[in-house]
C-alpha cells in the first residue's frame, strides 16, 4: 500500500525561531512561493499573534499561496486562535495549529496548570479554531517527555472536539528512534478514533536524531512529518525536509508511503533559505551540501565513471543540483528581468520598485557579465521595500591598503536621512570599514560571526557576507552581496544594524 506522507514545512515558523534567522515579510513570501513550487503540502507561515508584522506575513502568504495549505500556529488561547483565524482567512486551504504543553514538568513549572485544566483548555481551543476552518491541528508540546496515559486522554478529547491532525512533538529532542516509534504505535492503537485523524510528528535535533526519529515514526504509522529546509529551527534545529523526503523516496523498499514533493526544487529551496537567513549549509550536509555528490577518492571516481550506482544512491540532478544556468546578462531588458524574477518566485509589487531593482541589476551586469538565479536572489534580498527598514544606508566608500601600513576605510553613511562621513584604521580593510561604521552608529553590539561565501563560481562572483551581531541577548544576522567583498561586508553590517534598529517586539510562542 502506498500512502501519501504529508510534508508540513515549518521553516517560516520554527525555522525562524533560530536566533538571528528572522525574516522580512517579503523574504517569507519568497520562501513560501518556493515551498509551493516544491509541492509542500502544508506551509506553517508563522505565529500570527507574535506581532503585527507576523500577522501581516501570515496573511500575505495566505493571499498568494493557492496549492499548499497555509497554517498559522496559535497557543491554546482565544486571542491567539482568533488572530490565526483572521490571518489565514484569504487562503483557499487554511489550517490552524494550536498547542499546549502536556509533560509534567511543563504543566507544573511553565503553565502552572493541572492536567485537568490542560485538557479543558485544549478542548476549548479546538472549538475556537473550528469556527474558522475544518482543518485543525493539535500539538501536545513536549509529548516526547509526556506520560502516555495522559497523551491518550488529551488526544481522545481533542479528536472528539474536532481536531483533524494530531501532532506528537519531541520538543526538546530527547527521544531515540525505537522508543519514539513505540510511542507512536501505542498512541495509534490506544486512542479511540485514531483512524479518523492524521498522525504527525515534529522532532528536534538536540541529539542529532530528528530525522531518524521522524522516519521511525513514519514506519510506525505517522503520515505527516513536520520539518524545515536545511534543518533550520530552535537550538539544534528541526528534522531536515530534504533528508526525510529523499530517505522515503530512495528506500521505497522500506517505506510504504511517498511524498508529493518535486525533488528538483530541493537545492534551489536550500540555497534560497540559506541566502535569506545567512545560515550557511555545511559542505558535507546530506543532499544539499556542496560535497554531497562529489567523489574525491580515485577508487570512487573510477567506480562512478564505470557504473554510477557503484557509489551513488541518488542522482544529483534529481534533487536540483546543476540547475544554476546562466539566466541574464548585460543586454537583458526590463521585461526579461521582471519575468525571470517571477519565475524564481520574486514578485515586484510596484513599478517604482521594479525600476530601482532593474537599475541595480544593470550596475551588477556591468561588473559581472553572467547573472545567475543566485545573483538575482542576493540582489533582491538587498532591495529595501520601506524606508523604515533602512535607517542606515551606505552612500559612498574608499578603502586603502598597502604594504607596511594599516588599512584605512572612509565611509559615508546616511543615518536617519542625514549623511555622515567617518574614517578608521583596522587590522584589515573589513575591520577598518566596521570601525568606521561603528564610530557613527555607536551600536554597542558584539560581532558574533563574520562569514563570506562566493555566490557563484569565478573570480567575478559576488561575495555574500553574513554578519551576526548581538546586543542584550538579541541576535540578528545581516547579509550583503557585492562583487567587492569589502563593500558586501559593509552592507551586511548595516543590514544587521537596521534589523536591530527595528524595535518591533515579538512573542515567541513557546516562552
Ligand atoms: O517543538 C515544538 O513542540 C513546537 C510545537 C509548537 C509544535 O514547535
Ligand atoms: Zn518545534
């Protein structure tokens, strides 16, 4: 029997809970379009009650996504659920995902509620959610450390109240595969009407077991897996979508189910998420790492040349490697630019914005003759949509570095609309640029991470820089891309400062 395994992607919600991975509404829309193109079944678009910005992002996604179900997370309280219900209203297929903690430690120490009160609240939550949609998911937070009898009791109650998907999260990544599979099997056997709902799992990777636990649960009867692109997520992350999908597809002899995913969209999705969040993908990462399909040893190379399957269990092109084709050049016109953006999921909402982006594209094409999709993504990530998003802007620069002298950087910034010039020396030109910016911004931040990646190949490639800044426990990532990596670095630093400058307070659903 070949059942469908539902792929529930939570990159935009749990993935965004990774420190520094916060995304703008436009970036979330771009990722949502890519997830839809990849044929993800359910897109968890966010936690609508977290802030007005989060509400707008979920609603914006609900307005444009037609083929995938759009879901909003809500704690089991009336306000969260009504905010979620309003946010998903425009979606042709909308889901509310409500949760409450069920482990003894969470109920007693975090919620300060008795088990009876937790069941009562969960049942009420399903009732509120059903006022908006028939597609209601219930999660027992920290199910991985909850008592099985209590899980059976609460799941029976929420199914009776109208929940259609029951999710079993290993919130703290504590479980191991055999034991997690046994829990899922027991729940499906013991909970009355278990055959009327879809059983789902949501595993965190604290012990590196998120994918193994999810797959063991699928073997035990789970038919939805919650996962993220590149395994992004709280702490050590969530189960990686690409690994779940390719394991099930490659081992058809083991799994009696398959997904609807268009696997050729996996690598583009991975690159998009990595570029937007600034979280690089390690080279040896399964499926989407740069080395995942390269054979270094002579014996392996010889084997693959003679017969590919000697050392390869999947084909690189089946997961989207090799898709980076030359797309545009300096002679490409405005219409070609607009339609390529649309093809890769970037919709430019106003003519003014398109003109601005096109002028920047022309500047880039003058420096770099071949423009790839990755360049377009980087260019558009730099595009500022509202002036509030850009308190600091790089206006002009000059860097000087020569043998025997410490490098000097001169930077002209626009800060809140006022132009200021600053000069500084540093141990290298990037250090000098950051010091010059800091002498103006006086942000008091700590530089937590600095990394540079070439977006495409060749010495004329754009360098994409990620800068992670921390201040008073808040961590932000900034990105900048340019063919000059010192300029890319300055842009990334300013991008991070702009995010810190955005004072919008957001709730984390689990705090
Ligand atoms: O890890 C978790 O328990 C969650 C729930 C909100 C599903 O993210
Ligand atoms: Zn989670």
